[in-house]
C-alpha cells in the first residue's frame, strides 16, 4: 500500500513537472503577446491624440511612414524605410544615374558625416571631403533629424543652389559651402595609364561597375601594346562608398582564380552564403595594388579584403570605413520598400571588418594640399656638369641610347609631378614597378 502511494505521488510529481515545463513557455508567450498588443494600443492612442490635438493638421500617411522609419532607423544607421519616391530613386541610383549632390553620407553623433564625395559630382567639385560633418542645410540644423530626413533636405531641383555648413577636422570654425544640384551621371570606373601602370579608378559599385572595369582595362592594355608592356594594375577604391554586393563579387572574381571571395552570415546560421571565385584572371598574374582610405566602405572593403586575404594584391593607404553589414531591400505595398540589415559579411580569412575596417599592408597618408612656396619661384636654377663652360661631351653613347635616357628622365619627372598631385597613387605605382622588376613570384612571397 505504501509503495502504491509512493508510486502515485511520484506520478503526480512528474505530472506537475511536465505541466510546468509545457505551461511555462506558453504563459511566457502569452505574456509577450499581450505586451506587444498593449504597445500597439499605446501607438494607436498616441496616433489618435496627434491627429486630434496637434497644433496643425497632420498627414496620416506621413505620420505612419515616420513611425515605420523610426522603428527601422533605431536598429542601425543603415536600415530605413523608403517611400515610393525614395525606392524609385534608389533603383535609379544603382542603375548608374540619379539626381543630387553626389555625396554618400552616414550619421554619427546626430550629425551627417560624409563617407565620400563621388568623383566628378557637384560635391566633389565644391571640395567636400570624406570625414566632413554637415551640421546645417540652408541655415537649418540637421541635429536630431534622422538620416533620411537630413538627406531629404539636401534633395531639390536640378540647377538649384544649396548651402551646407561643414565642420572639418583641422578647421577651427564651421564654414559654408555653396553647391548647385545636378543630375549625377556616374561612370563607375575610369581607366588610364600612368607610366607603365594601368590605373582603374572605381567610384561606386552599380550595375555598370564590372563591365566598365573590364572594358577600361582591356582598352588600356591594348593601347600599351599588350599586357607584357605594363608593370601591373592599381585598383583605386579611395572614397568609394560601396554599392551592390554582386558587383563587389564580380570585381574580386576578375582577379582571382579560385577560393572564397566573401561570406555572409545572418541571425539564422542556415541563411549564410559563400561566394567563390571562378577560374580566370584579367591581369594574368600581374602585380596589383589596391588603394583605400577612410572613405572606402562596404563593397570597396569586400574587394580589398578578398584580394588582401588571398595575397593577390598589396593594400596601400589608410584604414577603411568599417561597414561590414549587408542590407536587403524588401519591396512593400504601395511601391515603397524597406532597407533592412540582414547579415554581416566576412572576408575569406573569416574576419569581420564591422567598425574596424580594412587595415592596409602599407600605411600611406595623403598629404593635405599646400600652397606653392614663394621661395620656389626665387630659387636659383639647379646647375649640372653640362652647364659648365668647356665641359667634356659624352661620346660613349649612341643617339638611340641618349634618346632612351631622355625618355626615362621624362618619365621620372612625370612621376615626380604625380607625387605632388597624388602621393598615394604615386607610391602605389612605385610599388608596382618594384614588384614587376622582381618577377611574378614577388607578390606570392612578400
């Protein structure tokens, strides 16, 4: 009898335990659901109070959109709501043509921070620099505004003037900059040859980036008489704010024969993706130098990180911006869209650059522009042996050898002038020249 009672008690105890294990989570879920409904009721109360008692009439649609955007922007600086107009503008921008100032911005400490001005745009022509803070637009402070609201203030008709107030490191006082809005037509990649190096200036990652890069590179190599006549490739990603993930993958793949390019990982491990290179190298093994700075962000960092991790390129410049997240654009009803951060990306070695950036292999600062020194004009001309009266002629060289020396001297003078105009690029070209002189194994065994 006692054993039966003990067994019954044990069964009852087990029953209580099982009930608590099942009922506990259910009660918690019900509590969470109740809290959510209470918060939604609170939202409805506030919405109705604003509609009824705010000092001016309000637009219901604008209120709802502002609430949605506030929810998204509270997550991180890159998630946001896009109205139908903004979503259409974004589609135009990724296609390679849009209207505006030509400036990529983020938000920091309540102010608008310039990630990078885009080459050849009104902002670039006006002297806006990466790292500048925009504190006011047409005299109205942007402090406390969402990033989208601040950007909206900077939008306007093509040809209209906008005055932005800028705070810049090294400048004691804020200063105003006048910019004329224009239609921004982006050439995603500009190619040219400096000395014996092909320079690929990648300004953004839109649908035109990889086709522009491939075509431009082929044109420069053909003009040089073949790839054997160039020292290597400079991929200039300075002040490139990023763009489309797939274009970053295409550009990286263009110079890699195999291996991982980038991986993405979301909250759910099953949502991760890995992107690998396919055989083929547009540069045919020639040395590559990648230039980055604080304005190089997102897709730019994917390219720099992939080529750096595979030791396919030497990265030169200063630390990059450090945006290591991926945003997914989700279409919504009414032609709007939601830009939501859905994953982080990782370089082939498995490192996340979020808030850290890509560290260059060789740190090279870009000197700030300086006015020509007055004494340079008054300095006496440099004299050489050839200037001395009665100096001996050099009779050991043929005319062809003399012409070759003069051509090499002209190239050296051009390189010296480039150091004055763009020290980082000149440094990159010097590195390429050295790597090319050492042969194809130099890059693989630094």
